C-alpha cells in the first residue's frame, strides 16, 4: 500500500511578524516524511487485528489482577468476620489462618502469571508496531518501554504488597481468635 507522504496543512492565520521562508531542504530536515507500511492490505489487516487483540488481552489480564485482589480481600475479611462473630475452636482458627496463608501464596502466584502474560502481550505489540507506518510507530512508541515496564512493575508491587499485608493481618487476627 504505497501512499504519498503526508504534509502538514498551512496555518490559516498569518503570524504577526513574518518569518523568512525556510528552504525546502530545511523543512525536510525538521519533519521526516512518513514511511508507509510495506505490508499488503491483507497482512496489514492481520497486523491490526493482532495488535488490537493483544491490547484487549492486556486489559483483560489487568482486570483479572484487580479481581484477584478484590476476591482475596473479600475472602479474608469474610473469614475473619465469621470467626470473630461466631465462636470457633482454636484448631479451626489456626487451620483457617494457615489456609489464608496458602490462599495468599496462590494469589501472589496468580498475580505474577497475569503480569508475565501482560509482559508477553506488550512485547508482541512492540513487534507488531514494526509493520506499521513510521508516524504510527512514532506515536505508539512515544513513551519508552522502560517507562512502561517501571509503571507496570510498580503496580504489580503494590498489588503484591496488598495481598501480603491483608494476609498477615488476617493471619494475626485469626491466631489471636484461636487462643
């Protein structure tokens, strides 16, 4: 799909102080012309489909991470409230406390797996971007991958800390209830 390079439209209002016109060679140096995709229409459509699907997969994995955190928090709060309201034997309280430790470890593993999936999908998107035009690559690659990775892992760290803190608080409360 070969298209002519796009040009910027001229400004409608004249500037207050006229500037000397730049030579065409200078204008070319400031704005690189758009390099269109080398893909045929069918391949371009496939790339777009995979790119969109990858973005949807990332959003799905992020939603799942938050749901895992929500469900674990609700489970912990519910179990602690139930044990606090209804008298339970010390053995049961200890069993439930250790069960929550196991559930917390499973949640941490699940959060990690979802993060790895997001990371793979992000890398797939970066590969797919290479098949698009230079202007689209410039726009999509505006924020560097290091910045994206820092943000992604900061959020993962916060999620993991929330699971650990919730787990430890629930564990401690349950052990105290079992005395």
